C-alpha cells in the first residue's frame, strides 16, 4: 500500500533563459505548488494516507505549459492560474474525477 493516497508533483524546473527552451518555473510553478500545498491542508487532505504535494525537477514536458502529475493515476495536467489548480485539487485530488479540459 502506498504511503499517500495521491501524490501531486509540480514541475518547478528553472532553465537559463538563454537556453531558448521553456520552463515551468518561469510560468509561476513554484507559486502554484505553494498554493496547492496550502489548499490541500485547508481541505483537510494532507498527511499520511491522504495527499502529498511536492516539487519536482524537470518532468520534461515544459513546452506543453506548466505541468503537474497526479499519482497513482499518472494523470498529467497543465494549468494557467489558481482557478485551474483549484479545479484539479477539488475534482481530481479530492473527488477522483479527472479534469479532461486540463489534461495533457
């Protein structure tokens, strides 16, 4: 059995702007991860047997927009703002319903 029911990884990769490649952190990934951590706690979903929100290094999908992945389902998402992250947290993380409009 997994230690957490769901694990949410935010790509927080930071590339040198001179590389010419996109990176999630330049699009606010660290701030969105922090928001998600706070919301998971406020919803009473944090802790062992529940949900963990983590930062990841490069998940190698930065060109598709800032991204996150929810395990154990291995569902990849992109997002634009807090409203998108909130929808993922409530619909998928809390209720187990995949948010198709944000799915990569």
